[in-house]
C-alpha cells in the first residue's frame, strides 16, 4: 500500500463537495471561502492548482486537500488518504512506521489557539450565553486536538 498524490481530488471539486463556496474570478490562482475551523466568513484562501489553503483570521493552514481533510475531520494520514482515494494497493507490503511527532512549537501553537477558544466559550457560558451547535462541535474538536497532542507527547 502506498500514497499516490496524483489520485487526490481536484481542489475545486473537493472544496465544493465539502460545502464551501469558492468565490473569486474564474481564472484566479487563489479563491476565497468561509473557514470551517473558526466558522469565519470569507477568511479562508484556497490555491486552486495545489489545494493549499490558509485562513487569514485563525491561521489554520495546509498544503493540499489531504491536509485539509486530515485537519477538518481529525484523521490520521492513511485514513484520510484512503477516504480521498489516494491510498492504493500496489502489491507492496505495508511498512508500519511510527509517525513523526508534531514539533513542540507547532503543538504549543495549537494548544494556545484551542485554549483561547475554550476560554472565550467558557466566559460566554458564564455570562449566560447559550452555545450554538456549531460552537459546541468546535469545542469538541478543540478537546480532540488537545487530547491528540497529549497522546503524541506521551508516546
């Protein structure tokens, strides 16, 4: 089994299938859409040839549709690649490799963002604000990311 980047879906098709409305001139290299990581409108930029993406508000970013799929759905590389049709059976034995741990600086940045999100949500609840379903789902996603970082650094 191996990864075949050429089998990743076309960026425009993938992001549209994810429910994102890409806006901008038809020939634009980068298009704009809503960011599902922080639920902001028109802050996510998507590069149409590679699928690279970056949110100008929350700084979430990645190099292709696979990285978006992994981060958005909290998936490991092989699972995400399989879902996108880019993990193929090539009759070669699969080698189990220990994943490269997340660099400490990147882990701290993720923890900082997720802690801030959690603190803001807690303050809102403390003031009597009822969280929306989207806010609750984002908090669960934050908890999942925090737990994953703990797992990586406890291995």
